[in-house]
């Protein structure tokens, strides 16, 4: 049996795959302890999908024709160098992938920076970059603070804008064990979620009102003096500013804004404080708003107030894709070097440069993924090299993105399938699937895990690290002589003091290595004075208010058997069978007014466009329509960005009308 990291969510389950039969079983060790969800169980089905890309292709008019690897890489490198010569290095951008390994993300950001640009980003920008910004501001680090195993021993679990029963099903086992041990489970969301079946308190809030609720909880804890005075005095700054700011957020005021009864807010604040320890977990229900950074700051304030960081608690921004944490740690972000080190940190930057055989690296922040499209429209960005991402479907308001992709002088797409984005490519490079290559991945709890190779790559496809090594060499960049993926692993280990002494063998023979360590901030925070910062925040209203023309609020959600833009799961026959047809959930009274019954075809429209889907009368509040993300929902979503560059996928003004059934 080979041990392989699941290619789907950031929980990071390991799969045991039989190389002969390709049958999948769950790994018994950490972190999944013998459990898998349907996605992991059926993950191997995609490997032999009929339309796997098997050889490099290049554009010839309206069709794509086969080309050799050598010729493709020479031509791509030649065009990139020509564009750099004409317009400068920032006319080129590289889009890394949260689904490829640490080594592959490391190599792509190395190529970008040696090429001369910080235009390197990954889809962390679309999900948890607001968490990174908020955590950096308050704690000085940008990731989950504690391991999953801690959840079981905490006496409260606050789950906010996050539906793990669908998105990270295996983490639910940890939450259930915590509850069995006496933990109070509190779930906050805009609708009744499957996770709420396990909750002691279900708080259904009006979309976009998270800050009012968080501030009201803080208000009650302060008013009733339930906070951890010693922790606040010795380990934080900014408490008095927050005390002032939350004065007006009384439970009664918050009830009017959020819809949550004032007495429930008081009960929840008391339950959290009296628990004595707690996990605070959140997902994209918090981050994918124009107020994403502030939403996270408001929730972190609750944890700081109660001292629930370190031994007594942990912050869990649960990551989406299987290596989104690794992509960020490897430096595939336009504002950070590896390890979330700012570009302006001259000492570290020069150390990285010297390891790579050059004097220095570019210092200006590059373009965010969500800024690329305007840069193309404005004529500043001429070439885009995409590894394993599908922005023609994954970006908010994707019709605008598709228009921009057509305008590029050079678009290279490196992927396992001909995705929707691939239609615009000048070169299409076939990559190996997750179990056809080896390498390391980092899960949400910052555990680096080794993934073994189970089978040979199909056709003429190659592991992404091999393709990127060829690209680096064709561009004439120094140091691209790797002959094995382990050489790349050893190189990135040298950037982190905690890994410097460790060998790749040790990683392969372990249940993973935590970077920088298992539990953060037990004694001090990574801020200049070692103290955490309370941040006072005020309500920020969503970018697009419902009105007469678009009276509903549209929000997007994930389903247990599908994943992101569906390029993988929609090619898995078992998952497609399991999940059936997608449905848009609508409130009973709204449906009645519109003459809609469960199973009717409806058209959902926003100011960006419209999609068709069957409707389902669901347990959702009035004037909310809930659409699964995986089926072109981004034709509708709002492109408004928050401070971290994440679009407001969770809130758009919408209208719905019944269609005649086909
Ligand atoms: Fe894969 Fe996540 Fe499911 Fe585990 S919970 S099997 S990592 S998709």
C-alpha cells in the first residue's frame, strides 16, 4: 500500500492506495485516524478520466495541436523573455496552485522572483487571505494556531461561517469527541447547516452582520466581567479601545441588526466564558465579505478576551484546498516571501536570494490574483502562466475574467484536465495527477506530510515539479538542475530554521512535521513586543444592497461530494451519482410568492449574469437564496474586494424567477 495525501480539502487526510487495484482505504494514523469522506474515498477515479491531458499542445488558429516538450518549453520561455524585454518583468504573472505540492509551489514562486516579479499568487487569495491579514495584525503569525487533536480537549467549540460537516467532514469527528467530553458547541451561520445538527446553540444571523454579533458577545463578556484579566494584562494590548468600541453593541442592539435574540447572545457569551477553554473555528462565511478582515478580527477579539489561545484554546481558520496552507508557506503569495516573511525584510530576502544564487529579489508587492484581470484590461499584464487553477470558473464575476483571458499575448495552462480556462490557452501542458507523483503537502494545522507515488503518469504528462524545472532551465535561471523532487524538498527545508536539521527521510517516515511547531503562542506572540493586539472594529455593510430589482441575497456554499469548480469531482462517476443534480435552496414563503415548487427550474440573476438550476424549498431564512459554488455560481457573484483582495462571494443582490420545466 502507498500512502498518499488526499487531493481535496485542507484537512489533509492520508489515503492508503493499493498500486495494483487502485483501491483506497483510510490511513489509521494522524490526522484522519481511519476516517475518510466520500471525496477522498473516490479520489482515484479521476486518474483515468477519458479527457486527461496526455501530451503538450499549442494553439494553431482555433485549434490546439501536439508539440514536443522541448519545443514547447523553448517557445514559452522565448515569449516570456521577449515580453520582459519589451515591457519589463511585471508584465508577466504566475498563478500557483493550492492543489500541487510544496515543492511545486516553491519552484513556481522561485521562478517568478528570479524572473524579476512578485506577480505570484494562489487561490488562498480567494478564501482565507483575510484570515492571514487579521492573524498577522493580531498575533504576528498568519495560520491556524493549534493542532486538530486539541479540539477534543477544549470545553467549547465556536464554529463561525463554517460548515465542516460538508467541507471538512473528518474534522467533525474531533468536534463530536469534544462534545462527548462536555464541550458546548456553538454554530453561527446565515442558514440552518448540517453542522448545526451537532450544536448546543444555533445562531442564524442576517448575512453580513457578523461584526455586530461578535461585538455583542464581547460586550456581554466585558459587562459581566467574565474575561481572563491576567491573560489580557500580561499578554495583550488594546483592551480599553475594544471596551470603548463595543459599548454600543448591546445584545438588544445586536438583536435588531443580526436577528439573533438578545437572550441567546447573552447565553452564548456566558457559555463560552464559563467553558474555560475553547476552539474558535471559522471558514469562508467570515472571510468572503468586503468586511472579511474585520470579521475575523472581531471573532479573534472573543478568543483574546477569554485567553483561548495557546494552551487554553486555539484559532482554526480551516483551509479549503489540500495544499493551500503549503502554497502560502512556500511564498506563492504576492506580498510574502516563504514563511509569510514580508518582502521588505531585507535580511531574509537577501538570504533567500543568496540561496538561489543571485544578489537580491524584487521588493514591490505583486498583483493579487483578483487584480490580474484589471491589469490585463489596462494593458499592463501581457502574459500569464497558470499551474492547476481555473480562474475562468473560480473567480467572482467570471465573465469579466474570461474577457480578459482572451486579451493576453501569452497564456500557459499547466493542468491535468482541459479546464474551462484551458480554452483560452496558447500552450496547454499536461501535468501528473496527485497519485502519479510524490512530494510534500501542508494541511490546515501546518502539518507537512509526504505523499507517495502510486502509479506512472498517464501518457506524456509529467509531475509539475519536472515541468517547472524545465521552465526554469529554459529561462536560463540559476539553480534549476533538480533531478529529484527530494532535492527541492531539501532546498525549501533550508529556508526554515525549524526544518534545517531535519531530513527528507525523517519526513517520509513520520506522521508529518509541524511548521514551525505544533502549538503556537503558548508563551508569547510573534509581534515586536510579544503581545497580541485587540482590534476594535465597526460594522461594514456589504457592497451590494438588495433593492426593488434584486430583492434577494444570494450566498454560495460547498457540498460534501463536490469540490471547488468541479473539474475533479464532476469527473468522478461515484461522486456525481452520490450527489445527484444541484439545487438552489429557497425559503418556503419566498417560493410561494414566486410560484416555485421543489424541483422546478428557476433562473437566478444578479447584475453580473444569470444561471439556471432546479430549486429546492429549504430551511433557509426569507429573502436568502443559497447556491452551490461548484456549478458556475461565479457568473453571479460580486467582484467587490476586501482589504486582503478576497471577493465578496457570500453576498450579492439577486432575483429569481420560475422557468417552464423542460
Ligand atoms: Fe479528503 Fe478532506 Fe474528505 Fe479528508 S475530509 S477525505 S482530506 S476531502
